[in-house]
C-alpha cells in the first residue's frame, strides 16, 4: 500500500476489523478545519475478491470483486481505478459485470483498466464498486504450480480531495464467501423459504443486480415484506444492498 498527500509520500497504517479494513494516512502536519488535501492511495488486494466458480468447459475461473467506501470526511473529485489481472476479461453470461457503469476504460497492453469519477461524497455516504471478471484456467493452474498469486491480483487506485481535520477511509471487505471452491467442487448455502428463492431467482434473471422496488413490484410483495426478506438474505451474506441516489440497489453475491 502506498499513499501520498498533495504529492508527498506519507506513512500508512492498516487496521483490520472482522469485515472491514481502516486505512489511515498519517499527515506530516495537522489539517486545519475546512482545509483540504489531495489524497492518493494505491494498493494491491486479494482480500476483497472471491473466487466464485470454475467452468471447466469454458476454461475460465470466475472472480467477483467488491469495493465498499465510506469516507469520514467530505471527499471531492473521487477517482477510482480498477486494474484487472493480466489476461483477465469481464465475466460473460451476466448483464451487469460492472456496477455502477464506469466512466470509461482503457488498456495498458496486457490488462483492462476501468475507472469511475464521483464529484462529491459526503461524510458517512457510501459508494460501492463491483467487478465480475474471469481468468483462463491455464493461468490459475500455472499460478498454483509456481506457488505465486501476485500476478493475478486486482490492483486498485484511488485519488480524492478530502476535507476536514483528519483523513480516514473505511473500506469494507468482500462479504463471507457464498461459494467456497475446495478440491474442485462448490459448497453453496441453502435457501430456506420459497419467497427468498423467488427473490434470488429474480436477481439472477436481471444479471445479479436490480432496484429494490423492482423486487416488491414484480413479485407482488408489500414493501415491508420485501424489506424483511432482504434483511434476512443480507444477514446470511447472500445479497448486499447499496444506496444509489434515492434508490436501493440489491446485488446478488453469486
């Protein structure tokens, strides 16, 4: 992890929680109230992505990455870059491999890079980025043979102006694995109620994500009933809800 404040490198402290990671960038001098700084943060991670499934027919291994950001200070001109591993491509067979839609993309010759820009993020306001990508199985097998994972990690770049007296970002890790890949087979958490199964089926049909109101409208549920079902599914780690404007977006953790 590397960090800089107004272009000057600073020391970084990582504080690990149960399901989150706090990154503290230590300033050389105190930041006066209402003053601003430009914070840049670059890191490589394998904590926020899960190997979800393995398609031996298509020859790909599917990975899901979730980055959840909640600043404790006002953040302006937030720029987020996600650099896919070399030779990776977006997951096929889903309608929304990227959430939200990126501002643009480019390539450095060996890997795809997607970027998002957010004008302002207020204290306590949350934003999430989801990337579903796939890697050739041959690359994964070579990785296992050489006992190295570094080349196949997703790289994150973050640049923003933070306002306030301190500069703290709270980053939540990927929720617990829904499918655990062990010895070539998958273990899947079971769905208990019929209504829960209907919600998950609807999310799958919509490519993994949809607005919360679409769920109760299309399944003919009351808002309170839909909310209770979604609360249960979220507690069990099967879905994740994010706020986008005035709407709640529900994402299925496949």
